[in-house]
C-alpha cells in the first residue's frame, strides 16, 4: 500500500471564526459554504447523494461510467489524477479503474478526517498507486500538489461544486489549476445544468430532511468549535430558486427575534431573516463554454446523458 500522509494544520478555528463573524455582521448575513464540510457535514453530504430526490450524483455517475473508457484512451497511460474537493473519493475510482497504469491520486479536501478515512481503503484497493491526501481549501493559491514531471496530469472536479462558486472564483480556480497542472494537462469537470424548479427544489429540500440536517449542522458546528450559544430549534432550513441568477440558494431562517453569542460577540437576528449558506448554480452550455475558454482551457468532449440534466466535460490546457 502506497499511502502518503501529508502534515497538515487545520485552518480553523481562527479562520472559521473570522469568516463567521464577518458574514454574520454583513447587512445580508452569510457564511461561506466551505464550512459546511466538517466530518459530520461530510457524512451528511454522503447521505444526501443517496437520496431519491438528489438526482445529481446518480446522473453524473452514469455519465462518468459511460465516458471513462474514451476519456482514459485520450488521456493515455501513467496519469496522475488530482481531485479538488475529493470527499469520499468515490467518483475517482471510475477513472482510476479506467486509466492504463495510473501513477498517483492526489485528493484535496477541507475535511481531513473524512478524507483520511476514505483514502485508506482506496490505497488498499490500488496497491500500485501512490495515494496522497492534502487537507485544505482547493480555492487556495497556497495548495501545492507537487506532482512529478514524468506523468500525465489530470484535474478532476466532479459533482456540482463548480456551481457553489462565483464567476470570479471559477476563473481563479481554473487558472490556478491550469498553472499547477501545466502544459498538455487535462481536466475532467462536472457541472449541473439548468432545469425545472420542480426538479431542483426537492433535490435540496428532501422529504427525509437530510439536507436540512446538513445545513443545520453548520450552526451546531459554530456552537461546538466557536463557543456559540445558538439555539438550533429557533432556525429552519430554507431553499429558494433564484431564477434571475439561475441558482438554488440554501438559507438558515430565524423563526423568531433572537440573540446569540459567538466567541464573546453578540448577534441579533429578526424573525424571517436568513443566513445565506450556499448557492448551487445551474449552467447553460454557452455559459460553461465561455467560463472555461476564457480561463486557460478548451472543451474537447461534452457529454450530458439522455435527460440533459448534467454535463461531464473533458478539458485540455490551452
């Protein structure tokens, strides 16, 4: 087993605290979605991917399995796969199985405990593969993958995570990945496509309330890690479709006028006010083409499956 643990330092509680205090002090309160993914949050998200309403993972996995042989043939042997926001690394297995003699798998995720647990089994299943986790925010310019020069570099950013980012963040991310992976590199990208709100809203507000638990865990995490005094029963999970911005929005809505403390700072929030926790944008093809083409990559394959719900793309560095 070739499993390399990279020394790491947790970015929180200081960075977590600063983000929370800044976001809750804003006129329109928000908390960055990256803080949804502690160990408990990551476990919630894995449960979400199995929900009947959550079409995203099922749809994408079907497309990934269909395109993996073709993509692997184009990419060629001795590939090093770098996954951004790896989670349980389930989708990476599709390509690691399809690649000819893959060299290395680098998994970047902000939840190190969840990542470490997931990759131990993967390393056992691929004994000739170097498996290396990196704890950190994949948007950070300080993340270094340290790939060798004699492998075919491939970036991997599946799921609908690109939809959590603004255009500026997407541009920075794609440019950083292009610079890190280098000339001749490839990138496998997943993106959720625009569709009816009747399909979208249940995917983020399921009957079993698993997504509600995922969102509410952010408040529980603030209490656990930042000395918060938030009463979770005074909030609820709220999902809205913003048609103008083509995005699902997740919020935490206050059910009454209330106050709470976080690390000695007091916050008051009125009934009906919300804390905005995540966006999930739904793209059109032309929009993706422009975002990708303007930031160092070109689309060489674009597959959506029969229902047109989701796109999996193979990009090549310009």
